[in-house]
C-alpha cells in the first residue's frame, strides 16, 4: 500500500488486512521507485502482486511512470 502520497490510519490498515485475509505492507517512496520498483516487478514474475493507491492513482505522478 502506497503510504507516502496519502496517509491511512493504522486501524484502517488493520481492518483491511482482516477483511482480505492478507498482510498489507506499507510502502515508502523508495519502495516504489528505482531499485524498489524493480524488486516489485521481480516478485510479480513469481506471484500475484497488488499495489493499492489511496485516491486517484492517475494523478499520482510517481505511479504514472
């Protein structure tokens, strides 16, 4: 979950984890750019990966790239 363009209260992250039955990892900007982005792509080659962006991801310039 992108945690740097929009902040989400911790209790809402816990509620989401309970709802979907999966761990939600909070990601910093460095996790989504450069080497961090490459790690996500490498992981996605082996398993399903979801990037949750709060709000409108089409106006978050980092995610457009």
